[in-house]
C-alpha cells in the first residue's frame, strides 16, 4: 500500500516551495522598483552646480536711450491771453491752495481792459 513519506523529504519539498515563492516575490518587488525609478523625473547630478553665496547689495546700471514722460500732465488754462514772466514752482513741488505758480505779463490785457472801459463810458 502507500508508504509514508519521510518528514525530511516533506520538509525539503516545503522549503523548495518557499524558496520559489520568495524568489517570485523578490523578482516582483525588484521589477516594480525598477519601473518606478524609470518613470520618476530626476536630475542628473552632473547638471547641478553648487556654489557659496555672499550677501550684499546688487548694483546694476543700465544704459538706455529714450524720452521720459510724466504719468499724467496737468494743463493750466487762463481765460486771458498772456505770457509767462516767471515760474515760482517746478513740477513735483507741493503747493497749497492759493499759492501762486507763475507770474503772467498782464500789460497787454490791462491795455485792452482800459480801452474797453473807455468805449463803455463813451456810450
């Protein structure tokens, strides 16, 4: 009839099964690790440049040609025709209400004003 298989043979067969299973698992883990490492973005160490940094101010001068224009411009309109004799304030100066900015030549307008008054009085 059937003979009993010795324990030593059973143990060897079991150990061989464990070794085969372990080899398959190890091969699977290695394959997964290789695939992950190939799919991962990486930087080559040869492309990295390391150096020390000094702290301080950076001074840069740029030469360029062009025209400097203000962001906005205020136009002062007078109701009379006259010439500017003197400028009291420059662009960018701060002023208060009522502070004179320019001195106007009013001689010609005063002459015209007197002439009109004379014409009015003659009527």
